[in-house]
């Protein structure tokens, strides 16, 4: 007897699942004014990155901070110093997928930095400023309650024995398998 012949009906099950996803790569430029007019940039680092995800009307916002440290020379390359500045940001990440049947009252959001903020370029600009180009990337998820529909057989699970259920396969479907491809641990 096939499953089509059985007396079946559907049941809705409420589950907690990933109901939305999004990803965003961005480059931002920061301008920092060190205490001394720089002659050259010797190094630039982004450290102490902290962030959290919050739900917004259009998706998920990643709210965070990081410190930029710029090691530079000044006084015609005779002295060095490190300029430090804390940067605050809000990165709006749009959702490329959102289950329209999720329960909005149960939403939890999370974000993962797939690329932590990283300095890719630092230059001395006019007026004694330093421009820093930073790249960052986030992946976000929305977890919420949603409903899935499953087929339920009136007779319960005991009705699914191999003898009474037709899975639509032929016994000869496995004749072309190469037994040498099987893992030795299966023996």
C-alpha cells in the first residue's frame, strides 16, 4: 500500500527555526587627527572589536565599536607616536530571505563577523590628518517561531513496516553500486 492510499491528514507543528538570513560586506573611511602632524604612517591596526545584533524594521543592525591604533612618524621622521581612537558604528544588514509566516513576537537576532574590521589602507592627508580605510563583513540570522506542516498517518508509526509500505524503489536500484567504494568500517 502506498502512502497515497492511506488515510492521511496534515498537522501543523510550531518550531523555532532560522527564518531570515542576510550578509553585508562594507568598506568605510575614517579620518583621524593625531596630536602631531605625521610625516609617514608606520602601521595601522584595528583592535578591541565588540558588537551586538539588534532587530530593525528593515532587517538587522549590527551595533559596535573598535579601536584604531596608528603608529606614525613625525618631526621629519625623527620621532614616532601612536594615535588611538575608538570608533562607534551601526551597520544595517538587509535580509535576503525572511519567512513571511514567522511569529514576530518571538524573534531573536544574531550576527557573526565573517571578516573582523581590518585596516586595508592608511594615508597622510592634508591638514595633518590620517585617512584609514577599514573593511568588515557580517552574516546575520533571524530565529523565530514558525509553523511547518507534516503528513500524519491515522495508524501511527507502526504502519510503516517494510512489508506494508511502498517506497517506490526497485530492488535492483543498488546493482550498479561499486562495493569497493564502501568504507571498510561498515563491515
